[in-house]
C-alpha cells in the first residue's frame, strides 16, 4: 500500500499542473486537499523514519488542510512551490549537517565512495539546491501573478525539461568522472609495469562496466613468456607486479599487443572483445590462386583455452579460416566433405606472421591450401568441397 501511495504521489506530482488546469472546473478544491492529504498520510510511517520527514509531513498536511477548509482555487497552484521548498530545505540542510543528499543516494548502490566521489556528490547537491531555489521562485511568481496557462506550461513542461537536462548532463559528467576514478590507479600500475622485463610499454584505461584495465605491449621476453605460460600466466604475474602494495591497482581487463594504440583508443580497445580472427596484412593474386599475409594477434580469443599454458592455433580453426578466405576470393563453398593429404608440420603461436596460399581446382572440386611461417611449412592439404546447390 505504501509503495502504491508513493507511486501515486509521484504521478500526481508530475501530472499535477495538468490535473489542476483541466480539473478545476470539475473537482472542488477541498476534494483536492482531501486526496493529497490521504496520500501523504499513507506515506507517513516511511517519512517519519527519514531525516527531516516529520516537518516535511507536517507542512504538507497543513497545506492540505488549508486546501480542505479554505477552498480557494488559487491555493492549488502553490503545491509545486511547496514541494520545491521542501526539497530545497532537505537538500540544503543535508549540506549543513551532512552527509549531502546526493551522497546518501549514491551510497545506496556504492557504499564505499572514494574521496573524489564524495566531493563530487557535494557539488551535485549544491546544483540541485540552486535548481530548487530558482524553480520554486519561478513557480511561486507564476502562482501569484501569472495566468493559469503559463503556470501550467512552466510547472508541467518547462520545469521537467530542465530537470531532465540536469539528470542527463550529470549522468554524462559522472561517467567521465567514473572513468577518471577507475583509471587513476591504472596510471600508477602502468608505471610499475614498465619495470617488468616482460613489458615494453603499458597504458591503463577503463573498460566501462568491466572495470579498470591495462593494455600491454610485450617485450621479446614477454612474448616468450606468453608462449611458455599462456595468457593466464602472464595476467597472474603482471597483475601482481602492477598492484604493488595496492590491491585496488590490479587491472581487471588485460589486452596484449605488439604496440600501444593512441591514448584515445586505449579505452575502446579494453571494451572490445578479444579478436577471433587473424589480422590481414596483405593479399594478392598468385596465378589462379591467392596469397594472404596474416598476423596472429597476441591475445587471439582461442589462445586462452587452446591451451591455457601453451597457446596454439587449433588445426580445425586453420581449416575454417581457409574455407572462409577462399569463399570470398575464389567463390568456393564454405564447407568441405573430406580432407586429403593433410599435414601439420609446425605449430602456430601468438604473434606469428603467416602466409596462406589458396588454389582452387574447380575440375576436381577441391581446394588446396598451404600455411607457412617464413620458409617453414606449417600445414597443407586438399579440401574436398561440398557440392553447391542452385
């Protein structure tokens, strides 16, 4: 019942100017007062438990009583001004006696606010104090001397438009502040990582809901460590080094690259999923076939699981890529029914630069492929292509 009454009060508060504008000729002022008073009385138990709730309840009930016994229609216009005055008092007194109202609201979802966030919530509380003061004054002036249509437009449309703009603007600014708060420990973590032999360069960033993150350009020894220990091993070792004595400086998201991106692209890289395909460096026709130069990203998604401590590109993925690359260049099917003369001669590891040769034998319905790293053969074979259907 209390939740329902609270919801009804909010709806009435939003629609109140229009209810007054269209309802004054149909509903008496005492009945308005009776309905408002009843709703506030239902909320009384909850209000009495809140700081300042007693005087807020008392003032609104007095106003409702004046409506009920006074009966003047013009008194109805003062309700928005009264609510603004109550909110102004609540927000203003919270600044004096603490904690500020916005800080209380913020701590409901984030109990452990850092000092910079506490200062920010105080400033936002001041912004709302200024809004309630100006809005209440404008509403009161219109209630006293303005036409009913102006009063309705201001309180029913303009005031809520300004509130919406404040909410949106504050939310956008808060996201920037949140990124700064989360990124600040990462700057120190990046500095500490630079002293690790596995790290050539590092930059901290913010991955949105995923939390703070780190982009690391691996040194030659770091790449060797990736091959020996896998992604999980690197994260464990570098995470401890990045944190130092501060556990809050441990990145939650990691990306391993050959060279750092521009600083403005660090956050975007951290938010992006791990790559699932090789990077195409170059491609060219080779007679009736194609040659593709590719690079395997250091943090290719499949390396995390295949295998956790010894990342290797799966053979099945090599075949899948062959079919995909050939389909877009040679017009071949994306499925095969058999593989002939398949040879695996070398492992493909993170950071490898590879060349893929493709040649389609349309007469026999097969696709020849060969993977190479420099002069070393990696794998090769003939794919018996699935028949295409018209």
